[in-house]
C-alpha cells in the first residue's frame, strides 16, 4: 500500500494548526505526539487504524499516512482532515 501524502496550507502559527490536529485526533481516543516541526499520530476509527507522521515547512502542514484501511482512499482521508483542522 502506498503512503498518502497530504499538504495542508495554513494561516497563522504552526502551534495553532497542530493544536487543532491534536484535539481532533485525541477526541477519537488517538495518540498525537511531536512538536512544532514534526511528529506522529495514530487513531482508530470504526475499528480501523490510521497511522502517520507530519512535518511543518513554513505554512504547509505535510501529513504522510503510512497505514490505513485498504478500502479508504487517500482523498477521503484528506477531505476529513481538511474539515477537521482547517
């Protein structure tokens, strides 16, 4: 399975968008750890685990989904993330 690479441009600080991301993941009993430069996350939704890592480059949050259910397309994950943290 290939990784999903998702780039999310943001206004404001890295801390602000990462706080939103952390809140969204932890609200689903997931794990979010890292700092303003990089980190990793894991969340289980409907008994399916999604894992990945992130890096911040300027005002772009780059997410790499390294593990996901095979039946969930990258575009679906991207749309959910955009809704939750934009």
